[in-house]
């Protein structure tokens, strides 16, 4: 008797689960709850733009039923956007479903020697520009051969042939330091690469040129910025911001300055 009752209970439970699953699969879904995690004031992708993209690609429309929702297709579409770091799509109980997107954090905008423009993010990945969104980051110009559809920083530093001809890894070291340093983030507005391989910092305060030189290691970059920080803290207040036309950090353990010519 007990065995029969338990068997009937089990069959009934299976039938109930099948019925619930069948009802759920035919349930009409609401518009997705889209959560975009971003850095900075102007994100490269908004929830409104994302929903419009899904509608254009026929991955969502009003009244879509659960069994027709292509979760894998939606995740693939969103993850192929260069500004997206990660994406997760999942359904919830009832008619709700959710899209969680984490965006990349740009730290520099690069204008290369070929007329292309792109962003570099805090993980050394290349991020495309958009006509509708911009990021307030340091601008990088000059003799840059890296392409917008080229190699990431990690690919460059692990390839001996690339590291000798491309500069994205050097640009990343300087940009990453400036982006996360409260003082230099407000002080430095532009980075320029000369044909001789020297990097030049262009400050937002004063009109002097700061010759940074090379940036082959994180230790080198940190040491040069610390020299510049000490110079700003100790020398600039006494001599004045308009005294020097050039400040060079190229040489170990010293700073070489050129004074502006005095007008007669």
C-alpha cells in the first residue's frame, strides 16, 4: 500500500512539474531588467541602447514567449561588443528575465599615425569608439603604429617580435599610472610619442614639455613619475610654473630642465 501511494505521489509530482514547465515555457515575457555596471560619467552602452539592439536583431519583441528566448544568442551578441567585459542573461520566476552587463573601463584614447582612433582599457584591451559616447581620459598621439583591430597589450608583451615594433604596452604603463594616480590624473592631459621613441607628457597646467623618454617596465614608469612628483612638490613652488620650457625625466636619478629664454 505504501509503495503504491509513494509511486502515485511520484507520478503526480512528475506530472505537476511537467505541467508547470509547459506553462512556463509558453509564458509571455516582460521587457528585460537590464543592469549595466559602468565606470566614468558617460558609459559606452546604456540599457535603452541595449534593448534597441536586441529588437533590431530580432532577439526580443513584445510578447515573446519564454521557450523562444535565445539566451545563448543574446549573450553572444552582447559579448561581441568591444565595450563589454562580461555579460550574463538568465530568466526568473514568472514573466521576468535579466541581463547583467559589465563594461570595460577606458584609460586612454589613442590617435595613431594611420588616422585611426580607439580606446585602451585598464586591462590592456582595445575598445572601439562610438559616435554617441566619449570618455574623459588622457589623449595619446604621435608615431603610433598600433591598429584599432590590432594586438592587445598581453599579446604584445608575450611576443618578442611585436614588442620591438609596437608601443601599446608602453602606452598602457603610462596611461594606467596616470589614470589611477589622483594628482597626475588632474595634471596630465596628453601623451605624445615622437619618432625617436621618446614619450612626451603634456600637462594641463603650465606650457612646459615633459620628456618622459621610454616606458619599458612598470618600475621605470613609477620611478619617473615619483621624480616628477617630488619636483612639482619641492621645486615648482619656489621657481614658479612658468620658469621652464622643458623638464626631462629620461636620465636616472636626475631631472634636467631647460629655462625659457628671457625677453629683452
